[in-house]
C-alpha cells in the first residue's frame, strides 16, 4: 500500500536532530517604554518555571528600586556581576563566561539593547544572548520598542529623542516567542506619579520630557502594530510550514537605492518596514561612480551598508557613471517589482543647478516597475553640510593646484596681451582648462573656468580693472568663452570618468575570467579553494583566509585552509565561529567583535553555511 512507502517519522526526527544541534529558545518581553512591567512579567513567568522544576538563574537584572520587582527576584539564583576597570572607573556588567560555565536551563537577562562595558567579549548584550542560545541555554529578556533598529527613526520623530542603543530586527525574527506587555498611557503616568517607575527628580523629568501622554499614546500604537505584524508573520510561517524564515514572498521584490548621504538611513529603515509588511525579499543597491568620496562620505556609506545588512537586506554595488540607468537595468534584470528612492529635502535648491533630478529620471524611465519616492528628513543647515561634503569629495590639493595654475596663467597673460591683444589670452585660458580637465576632477576644473572668465573680464577686456564691458563684441566674446570653458572642462572630465569606469569593469571582468579558467584546470577541492583565495586577494588587494565546516560535525574548523601567516587566537576564532553560526558578517568594520583584524563573511549555499571567508586590508580601509 501507499502508506507502507512513507518514511518512518522517528527516523526523520532522528536525522533532523543529528543535523541540527539543539539551540536555546529566545523569549522577548517588549513594551512601549520603561515602567510597563516587562521585567515584572518576565520574573512572574520565571517563578512558574521554577515551580515546574526548571533550572532558572538571573544573568542580569535591574530593579530600579521597585519593591514588587525585588520581591520576585528574592529566592532566584543570581550570577555575580563581572567587574571591569575602565579609565580609572569601576564598572559592572553581566558575566557571560560564568553563565556559560553554569549552563542553566533558562537565563533571565534584562535590557536586551544594553551596550556592554569596554573590554568585554561582545560590544552589545544581544550578542552575548546569541552566544548563550548557541550553547543551548534558553533566554528570557526585555526591551522597549524604541530600541528596534527599523523603528528608531519613527520613535525619534514622535518623541524628538534620538535612541542610541539599538538592536537589529533579526533578533526579533529569531525569537521563539515575543510577548507584548501593554498598559494604557494614563496608568503608566499614574505609576510614575507614585514613584513605581523612577524615584525622586528623575520621575519628574521623565513626565516633562519623554513620558508625555501624546508620546506614550504614539509609542503604544507603534508597539501594538508591531505585535500585530509579528503575529501575522507567525501565522504565515505556520501555514507555509516554514517557521525558520520570515521572508519567502515570491510575488514582490523590493530594491532600495542608497548613497553615501546620511539620509539613506531613513530610506533603508523605510524599505525594511515595507519589505516586512509585504513578507518579501529586499535589496539595497549602491551605484559606484568614478568620482572619489570624501572620508566623511566613505564613513556614511559604510554605516548605511552595515545598517542594510543588519536589517536583513542583500547589498549590491555596481560600477556605472549613469546612476539612474544602472538602477533601472538591475531592476529589470532581477525581476524587481518596487523601487524605493529618496526625494531629498534639498531637491528644490538643487534644481537651480540640475534640470532633472535622479528621482525624476528613475520615475520617468522605470516603465512597468512601481517607484516609491520617500521624502527624506529635512535636517537644519543640511544644505551647508551638503555643499561642504561636495567640496571635500575632491581632494583639497586639487583646488589649491587648480587655483595656482589659474594664477600663473593670469600672470603670463598679463605680459602676453601686450604683444597679441586681450582676445588671444582667452585661447590660453581655454587650453589650460582643457589640460586641467585631463588630470583633475570636475569641480576644480569648473572653479578654474569661473575664475578665468572673471579674471579675463577684470584684467584684460577694456576698460581694465572693472567688470563693465562697453563693446557688444566683447560681451559676446566673454559669454562664448564662458560657455566653451564650462562645456569643454565638463566634457573632458566626463570622458575621464567614463574611461575610469571602463577600466574598473575590465579589471573585474579580467579577474572573473582568470578565476573561471583557473577553476576549470584545478583538480580537487583544495586546489579550487586555493585559486579562490588567490583571486579574492587580488581583487580586493587584501589578505584572505578560509575556514571550512568540519566533515564529522557541524562545527567550524579551527585552522584556515593553506595559510601559514594567520596567527590563530581566541578572538579571531570566536568571530569566525559567530559568523558561521549566525550567517552574518562579523569582525572588523562591523558591530560584532570589531576589535579583531579580519572581516568575516559567511559562505552561504542553498544547503546552509559551509564556511567563512576572512579578509584583512593592509591600509585599514573600510569594507563596503
């Protein structure tokens, strides 16, 4: 019969248990703010577990002097806190190592979004919790809604308070159970007045600032909405039979266009919320042009890409001089259904210099793809910062050099005009601009074009030493000179930029072709890995190491493949193991163990993560 052909359920369960080691369960108690009773609810549930015979300990708890909380803590084993001395100040924090040695069934850890004291293994408490979960320990923890990364900007708009301590949304995604602890704003304010949340002057300050009734009402709405979204995802996963993943939508794909602007943070969070609501995949794309970024812009771009990855996006970088065309082509080739772009608050000011904005071009040329233009946040004095960053994007020496050349040419023209007249001096200026455009960026060249036009008018066109022009032919000649100077400088620098982009593409294609040829001739897995290491090092100009999963178990090997220069230490191995187990970038230039030397990236395949690649840059440049 057909029933006889079915696999044995016990045999299947045994295979699953062998394939996937037991991982601890995570339960999060969250609410709209402090004082709603998250810690109290967690302790009450812990009491029930203790009555059932469970081994429960407190890893970290802050009662803030609340008598009801202290009463529930009484009788539960508390792991002693770890003392750290930092700059002459004695600090206390959770002792992760002691918890791992004690290995209880359940650990109660308050304040999920807490930033650890300097010198501890992980910079953030949620990373400690992830390590406890990997060790098979169940964790109960608490957090306020404003600490969630994708919601932080919304909370900031409501309360006008910027929350610095944040957790990635993936922590909520990994939770086995999320419990909303909710009270009406009036009841919470009553608790504050009674001194049950904060004591003394701190309670009065809270009522005057964060704990206003309108703020609490908005935060409560955000909390309830997020709880409803979590419930919707849980239902979807149950119906699909896929409790391990939230993002399995096939009908929609979202593409978020980001840049080095600080406003891209808002855009990334907006895109994540939309992708979460639609239960679909989302991608962040950055188009790399030929123009170099300032150090400020590089830092902003790194932060934006890290934020996108922490929120679960795939990040793609494309080299192209035409940003709009690159975004649209990528969207068409990858079946993107929605493109999200920023509608900058500076758009009206920039239209003085640009006929069509980037957002308008994308909307006009997107075809059947839906485009959502999100209004970015209007930052006070942002225009001045934007202008300053644009000036900094070209090296300072280029402006100094360009100004010096313009000054030298002006002195030469001052003597030349005695022999050949003021009309011929314009030709020398034009020749100078064309030569400078071959070696300098566009903005310094445009600066020289403006300076030379003004100098020619003031010093050489009669009447001299004034900007007044009496002859019509001189006016036409000055206008023609200005147009030719601007267009020739701009076109020459544009040609240089396109040439640079072509070189970048050719270099990358050459490396890919060489790698493909080398892999075809490589015999065996070890030779193939060696080829991969060699070409990754060549492509990124870095030192590369590779750790593979051991054949006999699901653990990461403690030694890299064919690398004698790698100096093994516990911090590097911990970062590599964390990257392997969590499937996310770890180490240098990330928020997880940033003190190590290598940046670790998981080698993900459809069957899971098979290893980890470590990259170390010689000149400490950031990974984007």
